């Protein structure tokens, strides 16, 4: 929870030893990703109890906002170095985003995933032309660094990276362009790359707008950390309880510093509220959200009284839900 | 089927006694609807066998492209006259679109629907503030004209109207703005307002692009009419066989003249192909389409060999599918 200090566009804000991304970083990212990420619209949601728009990042090429940060990071690497390839450790949307960006630049990509990753995700990553490296759970990071050394390749972290944060921040630029008098922006939080970038952009362009984070109760480490003013680690087992499989990470010092500087508040949502939001988005907005992408809508539907009032944008971060899980939710 | 004569922007094309809408009509419509219709993006569909983008009109406020034509028509009425209200006969997306536009202007709307219209559709229209007038099937038009006379109100036809066609044509402007080198645009055809407007815009701005219509085999009157070079009426009973409930109308002389002037070809799709396209759009594009909206994707998935090659845009016209029908399709 912060005092919502506005960023100055030209001078980086320092929080201790950490440099926060600037509006210039984010506008530069917007130029790099133009034509490669979809310029998503704001979709009016007249069925809510407040003026609400959904920002459907589910419509990105890889089905999630991750393409923005991954593409910006790959595009920012020195071309001679980029030729030697990029590396990511992820079993989720970031893996596909890095694979997609690498193919766009015609460079090799190695994606390190645990050997128990569902076949469908492995196939999806391979379909983007990446080499999938299967390793034992818990060895992902070390395996990724080994490839980086062997190939002299470049690691593209999922969130703990200013280039990735700046790429995600382009969502904030688009929100302000489409709804200049927005009052409240809601984004999911997990590793924190998305909310860090979005909040940095919003606070630079419209300091009076509030930016709130939303996370599952069952992976509520960020809510606890913001309340205590320091990172409070939760166990992997605890965080893995939520169905929101994209929200099981926790912030790094870099993304936590952005949140302390720019995020005005946080609400948590229950598993049932997340499921109900997936169904509402399908029936009322004609959008398919993965559980992680539905948390912001869940916050509006079930916790509106805890949120500031006014014109609200809910970032729907992705749509990669398992077809069987989707069918079950829509059957109810 | 036509010789694809390009429209000249400043001089109306005459086909017999019929004036076709011009690029100027369509650009004027774009100015009127800006901020009221969603500026939909082109969503890349890398899962197709050709470079394909989906234009998701399902994201409009009423869940369908109809808001573009209805809003433009209501906005075009003389304000003093508009105050007295607008009238539409429709049980579908056009009804909600006219109701929505009327409320945006703060004027009354009467929507005439058959008394056997599903309650959910009646409620949705009422939710937009319109007065729903229930009449016997077959008396819709006469009842609508009776209200027009009684109230001195203005009828907003679903497709047989230059203002409505021009509004739908704004989709074509957006396609060219986002993909200037598009080779092929696919749009559903029924009454023909959508394809008429889209084709007029595309042929004016990029005559070398092809515009093809798609319709259900079971309501294939337009394919037969274009082949014969004259309107061939099909019975209501025949046209009502398709699950694509938005594609059960047939062209008017006005919309047929546009198709003869501007449409390069037409393909028909089966009911199973339509169902399969709804499922593919949900799983691969994270978009919920109603059957009528999925026909263009069905054409690409199942009849690609009959279509011109190259960069293709499929207009997904709407997303208002019955929740039970959707659940059944996604269960399969």
C-alpha cells in the first residue's frame, strides 16, 4: 500500500537501490511492440454495478499479456547477442511469449520446463518453434542458466526485469489513451511484472487515478507483504492451492518496489468468486478468461464496496484455460 | 457474383435505380459512432492454414456489429424528429442495438417482437430501456408502421437502409486501417447490410482486395440469387432450419445491388462446420461467437480451397449465443 507517488517521466524514481521503470521506458516499449502485440480495446461491461471496461489481453497472439514484456525484452537485446538465442524457464504463458518473440526475430529459443508439465503446454511451446528442455522440478533455474552459459544466450525472466515490466506497462498507456478520465485500474498480481508496469504508466500519466492489485486469497502473499511493508514469502505449496495457475509466483524486490511506490490498494478474491467471474465474462462479455485473468472482474463483482468508485478498467490478463475446465464452468 | 467494380469515393454508383452507399457515407458514419461502438482490433489466428485475422464484433456493447448501423441511423435522424422516438421490428441483435442507441440519445424506443420471442431476448431489450411491443408472428411490420404513424417516430430498419449499411461499413474502414495489404475479407450474409457496407468500404479503399460472403447452406438463398443474377426468395421455413439464427433473413433489392456490385464470391457452410467453428474460436482465439458469427471462420477452416489465398480477415459478427447451447458445444 503506498502513498501513490507519481513517477516523473524523465527522472527515474529510486526506492532504496532499485530503479523503477520510467514512462520513457514504457513508451519506448510501445514503439517496439507495435504491430506485434494486439492493440486491445476497452470492452464496455454495462452489466456491472459501476462504469466498467474490460481490457482483454486474452486476444494477444499467445493468449496473454506476456507477449508485451517478452517481445520488448527480446527486442531490447543487442542484435549480435540476440542471434545466439534466448532462454526462459516457465511452463506457462511466458514460455510461449518468449518462444513467439524469438521466432519473430528468427533466433533460437530454449524453454526450460519441469518434466511434469502438461503435454498440451509443451506442445504449444514447441509449436512456436522453441526447443523445450525438460528438467526435474526445482532445477529449472539452474538448467536455464547452464544453457545461457553454454550458448552465450540471453535469459528473459518472466517478471524480474525492467524490460519486461516496461513491456507490460504499455497496457497502462493504452488505457489512458482510450479512457483519459479513468478513476481506477485493476490488475492481477503474482510475480508483479504486470501491475508494476501498468501502475508506473498510469501514475505517470494520470496520478489522480488509483491502481489496485487483485490476487487470490489462497495465494495472498502480496496482500500480506504490502500490509507489512516487506516481502513475506509464502510456500510454493500454499501458493499452488489456487486454480489461478498464473498467479502462483511472488514478487521480486524489483516488482515489490514498484508496488510500494505506485499501487494504492489490494483486494483478494475467493476461488468461487474467480470461477463465477470466468462464467460471467463468457456469458456477458463474450470473452474467455483463464482463472488468473478473471480475478479483476471477480473483484468488481464481489468486492465493489472495498474499491474506490468511478470509471474502472479491469485488466483481463489471459485466456489460456483448459478446455475441460472451461466446459465444466459453463455447464454449471 | 460480380466484376468487383471499385466504388469512387465522391460519386455514387448507380445500379439501375438504386444508389449505393459511398465511402463518404461510411466515413461520416465512422465519425458519428466513434466512442459509441468499440474500435475492434484484428486478432491474429495463427492456428489457420493461411494468414488469418478475426475481427471480433462480439465485443460491441450489444454483442454484435448491429450497434454500428443502428447508432449511425439514429444519429442521422433530424434531432427534432428523433426526440419523438425510434421504432424497430426485430427479435435479435438489431432490437438491442436500436434500444441501446435510443438510450444513448435519450429518446424513446419501441421494439416490436413476435409474442413467441424467448423471454431472455425480451428482457435484454427492456434492459436497454426500450418499450417491447409483443405482436402475433407475421404482424411485426404492420405493428411497427402503426407505431411510427401514431407517435410520428422514425423506423430504423435492420438492413434495408443506407444509413444502416454505411454504419456497418465502418468495419471495412477499420480493416484497411489495421491491415492495409489485406487480400480477402469474409463477412456473413443474410439481409446483407453487413456485407454491403463492408464491401463498399473495401472496394473503395483497396479495389484489388476480394470480398466474399459466407452463408449457411440451409439458408443459402443469397448464393442462389448471386448465381442467377436475381433475387431468389426462399421460404421462411427453409431459412429457419439453420442454427445461425442471425442469418435467416434475405437481401433486399438495395443490399442485393451492393452485393452484385462489390462481392466477389460466396461460399456456404454446413451446420456441423458452424458448430465446429464456434468451438475452435473459443479454444484457439478465446472468443465466444454465436453460430451466425462463426460462419466466416467455418469457411476458412473447411473451405479454404475454394477461397482466394492471401491475408484474410474473417468478420466475427456477434457473440450472443444461448448459454446452454454454448456449454453443449464446448462439452463435445
